[in-house]
C-alpha cells in the first residue's frame, strides 16, 4: 500500500527500533527520539538518531504520543518535514488514541489511506487537503508556557505538565530540612521537586538532575536557571547506572 522511497531518505519522528524496520534499506533513515532509553536502543542498532530533525523528506513516519496537544503538534511539525508529494504515515495503538489521531490528521491534511491491525491503526496523508490555519495553530499547541502563576515553565506531554503532582507534593512536604551536601534527582521532570529541595533545605550545596526525556530536561534547565547552588543537567537513562 505504501512504498519506501527509492533514495531511502526517511524521517522517523518519536522513533522506536523494531524488527519491521529491518525489511528496508536503512542508510538514509533519520530517527528523532528525545527519550534516552529509546534513543540508546536506536543508536545501538546502528541507526542515525538526532534530538531535533531538520530538512524535508519524501517519507515521514511518526508515532504520535498519547497526550493530544503534543500529538497534534507532532503531526503539524511532521508535515513541515514533507517534500512536495511526500507521504506522512502515523501509527498508534488503539489504547493510545489511534482513533483521535486519525481524525486529527484527516482534519489537518486529509487522509490518503488507513489500515488497522494488531489493535493499532496506521493512517497516512499526502497533505493534499492541508488546512493552513489549523496547521499554524497546532504547531504551537505544545509550546512551552508559564504555569503555576508564572513560577515555572512547562509544556503539554510532560509528566504532570501543568500542575504539581500530588505524590511529589507529599514527598516534598516530608523532606527532612537538614538534608545537606550534594544531591541527585533521578527522574527530575521539569524540575519541581529539585526546586523544592533547594527552597526547603538550605544545607544542600549542589544538585544533579537526571532526566530521560530531553524536552523535560530542557525546561528543568530553564526552571532552575537562577538556583542558589551549582546545578547539573543530565540527559540520562538512570537504569544504565
Ligand atoms: C514521576 S515523574 C517525576 C517528575 C519530578 N521529579 C516531579 O516530582 O514532578 C518521573 C520522571 O522520570 C523520568 N524518567 C522515566 N524513566 C527514566 C529513566 N529511565 N531515566 C531517567 N529518567 C526517567 C520521566 O520522564 C519523568 O519525568
């Protein structure tokens, strides 16, 4: 139903490694992946992985995330990477919003086809019916923005992106206030807990934030830019040590 481009140039957004890829020549495949465990798996398989893709391609593959604003923004950006006449193919599991994703792409650009298998839906477009106004609107849907009365910056799709998570709040409220020395925050998100530690524990002298999701770490960096102690930011899979 769909062809791999003759010149092999393919962009894969939110890429995951998998056996299905092995049927194709992969020298021209560019994978974009911000979640470190998945990025590491792609790199281990010898595939080209970038944090942020550039350029236009005859075929763009995308695995939209569950959060709808982030997914819509991804579809909008994916269209920006299409060459004229190119095809954007998206796939989602039914449990992660496949039906909504398909409706969204249809609204945005008009569908050229769809298929359903293994409790997933794959749907694609040649952008022949692009709604330019919606395209501009959806591109900005997951942009970073102030939250919690402007004290932090966050964006849709991150863990508890627009609020303080109840469990994190419970943990922060029970922190001993005599924590001292250098600390590590494993799974720092957009930085709320790290900021609380620094506010509540005056004897903490340095903090290292480890976060697997690049787009969360980027905002933690902004949220802790004025920290009173040295803060390190590490894009890292903490299961790797
Ligand atoms: C429950 S959230 C906590 C966020 C933040 N500490 C807070 O209290 O609001 C867990 C975070 O761990 C990150 N994470 C998940 N797996 C990870 C891994 N293997 N290595 C590093 N971070 C990971 C997630 O992206 C998420 O931001």
